[in-house]
């Protein structure tokens, strides 16, 4: 254990933190156990990226945020997440670690949909949270960061869609880390019960260019039999935040989990998106894009594990690297014994815009069953000069031609984001990062 | 004066240190249609690429002037905005960029900032051109050339030509891979542009295109030079008799023979 990652918070601190929030006893116990484990567990070892020097130890654990009365009180970069003429019906804004704004349509409430912050959920829906919190998806003791997460969890969301409820209108959450030194040990728990469906989109945003802090995010997404979840996200932590972002899905029989993830952080980031296709006929499309700039280092793992028969997993990751940024894509398709007739496909591509930029794409297929199909494509390259020539031969400037090629390269994921305003926002962020 | 003038003088072009063009002279004026024919590998596409500024082709000698301006000093996009257009033999595929977005960017590239083409006007112009070329409207929303058939790519090049309205266009084998109906449609598109302001250089292997688009002048390229020029009847004779008679007439030996000698 290095000095860097020595725990800045002890058991009595955790106990007090939990007591102040009136958490149920099991939650307090879980935190304390997790803290003990954090002491002995190793840091995660993302393939081909050395994170031993990254800041996972320096941060301020708590910071409250004021409520807002109207969305127009928000900074414009956050207002841009919404369509002003058509404000979201279901929106929650978390400012630092407090709920600043929350609205849920009457229709959803009437149907029994739960869409609330994690602390309220612990009070009002304790049994449901207890049933799913770090149980079926992410375990506390996977490594030091998951344990730290469980010990220090200080924000997040709980979403529950009851059986047979189909939600057409998206649920949207903005996690706004306003305090430049505040950490975010954020926990998102999304549960879609049998035959239900929902679309969920989240945005993370911070502005700490120089102040250093940590985001340690665990997201658990559970799709019960025949449930459909469309999960979109745009992460936009500033350069000072070191991020560990773990989004994990579990899909039961006939269920689908589709991911569209935009990783636009400016700081070093370990990003993992794993889906367990537990049930027969379950499906996941895991799509992610990233743009790296400056001296940023990112490691992105997309993994789909097939347990159910006839399960389908598609991974698509596209990244653009400029300056001396570096990104590793790990794509892992794993088919367990017994998951016959399953299909694991993956594609990872990195486009490098400068001499010093680095990209790596590691496709891995681990197959323990004969009767399956699988495929992978991976590439790391530069903008094709012939494409630029073709575009420029129509009068388009080199800069604009590069812009078109880059947006085109990222389009398969960007276009998949389920809310237009978020799609537009991501497009703008890409623009800002690549220019 | 009607239209622009493109003057190519003593053009020498190399690719990867191999000289392909060995002194090409050619002048195209607004209102004129020139055809360039010649056996495979004699440098026709090289000529077209050098005019447009393809990154792999190096001009080692000679000049290209557009209305007296030095084209070789211009970047590729500047050449286009100065009035040149090349319909490519093998257009690139650009994933993720729709044909429609690309066309709009191309049109706006030649307009001042703040004077972009209004969206409705653009859509109207594009739809008219699509109809004129009998192209399925869905193509506008497909990614540029991605998964297009050979014929669709060629039509798409002419679609761009019609919307961009250059002064001088070079069409490199715009007829290759076209079925007879597509050939007629594409020719119709090219002929629509024909007026005293528009000059065109048509590279082709086949008389059948020239049946629809009658050239004013026909040039024959061999071994990196224009070896013979004449009227439309020259193309007809080539179609009927091939190139051997020209080789004999001019005493040209086959490249391999020349190298072995
Ligand atoms: N990248 C390259 N490296 C080496 N030689 C090349 C390269 N590209 C083209 N060439 C050569 O240059 C010569 C001229 O090619 P070009 O494409 O201009 O011929 P063309 O007259 O257009 O032929 P075609 O009628 O087949 O289209 C050919 O011998 C070709 O092999
Ligand atoms: Mg050619």
C-alpha cells in the first residue's frame, strides 16, 4: 500500500457520517466492513495502464450544495443539457452531494416508479435498496476502489420501475460537482422489474482545472426478466478529477441493457462497463466514445459476459486522442460454458490526431462453449489523408474536413444517445475538446 | 471573356520517385469539353490528381495556371474554391458523415461566414438535383459513399458537380461501372451544366459516353504525354481500332520494351 492511497478517513468518521444521515444499521455495517477491506485490498490493475501514481487519495469527502428554485439559475453549461422549450418532466440535479432540484411526473409516481436520491431511497425504500445495493452487480471487495466506494458513498440515485410499467419519457440526472475539491463517491442504482422499460440519462460535470479530487462512481443496472433499459451518460469531469467509473449491468431472461456512454473527462480515468448476460435471450449493446487531450491517460474496458443461452453482446468503442493523450481500449467478450447459440461481437477503434497521442485497442474473446459465434475488429490509426483530400477537393478547409471526419468517427455512439439535447451537448463537448 | 481558362504547361509528375507524367501540355477554356483517352496506366488519373493536388503526387516540373493564377501554390481546398472540381475515379468513403451534411459544408465553404446557404434553399436545391439524377432521396442521409455501389458513387460525384457548379471540372472515368440507364442520367447531368462558362475534361475509355456528351477536342495520352489531339472522330477511330495505329504512326514502343532496351 502506497502512502498516496492511505485512507484519510477512519472508522469513527464513517460511523458519524452514517449516523448523521440516519442510515439503516445494515448500511452503516456495510460501510464499516468495506472500510476494513479497503485497508487490505489491492488497487485495480487495468490492463496496460499503470495507475499507481494517480491521485485516488487526496480529496475532500463532503460538500453540500444549495437548492435552486429554477433551472435558469444554473450555469449555462448545465442548462445546455436540457431542451429549454421542452423541459424534462423527470429530472434530478445533484449539486455536490445535495439534491438541488428534483421533479418527477405525476404519471410516473402514480405508476409506482421511484426516482430519488440514494439517501432518501435508504429511508423510504429501504428493503428495495438493501435487496440490490452492491449485491448482484458490483461487489464491495472487488478491489480497493470498490471497497472505498462502499465505505465513503456520499451521493447518488435510486431508480426503480415496477413490473409491467413502460416508461416512454426519459429520466435525466445531472451530477454537478460544483465544489472544486469535493469528491464524488456516487452510487447509481437502476432496477427495472419484470416486463418494464425505461430510458435513463446521466451527466457528470465539474470545473476543477487545478484543484485535485476524486470521483469514484459505481453504477448498478439491473434488468429483470424481459425488462428493457436504455442507459445514456456523458461524463465531463475537469482535469483535476481522477475518476474511477464503474458501470455494471445484469440482464436476466429476455432482458436488454443498451449503453451509450460519452467519456469526455479531462482527467485521468479508469472507465469500465461490464454487463452480465445472465438470462437466456438477453442482449446488450455497449457503446462508448471518448476524446482525450492534454496529458490525459484513460483506460476503458467494455466487457460482456454471456451466461444465458442465445445471448447477444455487441461492444463498440471509438476514441479520438490528441496532444499527448493516451487511451487503452480493452474489449472483452466472454462466453461461459453452457451459453450456447450466443454471439459476442466487438469493435474498438482509436483515431490519433497528433504525433504524441497514443492509442491501444485490445480485443479479447474468452470462449468456453462450442456452439457460439464471435467476432472482433480493432484498429489504431490516424486520419486518412485520402479522406481529407476528398473533402478538401470540394472546397472544405482542412480544419473543417478534420472536424467532419472526427464527428463521423464518433457518430455511431453519439447518435445512439437517447435524449436529443444530451446528444447535442455531447457533440458540443467533442467540438470543444478536439479543436 | 467567358468562363475560366486552365493551362497545363510541360507538366512532370512523380509518384514515389517514379516519373509518371513527362511533359503534359493542355489548355481548357470555359465552354470547351475535352476528352482524354489512353491505355491503362498512361497517367490520366495522375494528371487529374496533380491538378487537384492529391497529396501523393509530386509535381517536379511545369506549371498549372487557372486564369493566370498559380494552382500549384494553392492548397487542395483553395483550388476547389478557385473553381476546380474533380470527380474521382475512386471516391473515398467517409463514415459517419451524411451526404447531405457534406454537400452543405461544401457549398458553405465557398460562401462567406455569416452568408451560409439557408437550410430550406439547400434542401430544395439538393432535392432537385437528386430528382434530376434519379437518385433515391434516402441517399442524402446515408454516410458519404459508405456502402454505395459503384454506380451510386459515380452519380454522387455528379450530384456534387451539379450543386457546386465549378468553372472547370475534371471527370475521371465517370462512366465506368455504369449501366446504360445510369450512363444516360449521368450524361444528362453533365450536359445540363454545358454553357460558355463551364469547361470540362472528361477522362474515359469508351466512346459510348462521348455519344451522349460530344467533346470539342479529343486527346490521346500515352506514356505520360499527350501524343495526339483531334476532333470527336478521333475517339470513334480509337473505339474501332484501338491504340496500335497511333503507336505505329508515332513510333511509340511499349513501356516494357523501352525499359529493356
Ligand atoms: N502509389 C503508386 N506507386 C507507384 N506507382 C503508382 C502509384 N499510383 C499509380 N502508380 C502508377 O502510375 C501510373 C499511372 O497511373 P494512372 O492511375 O495515372 O493511370 P491511368 O491512365 O489513370 O490508368 P487507368 O486507365 O487504368 O485508370 C501507373 O503505371 C500506375 O501503376
Ligand atoms: Mg485512371
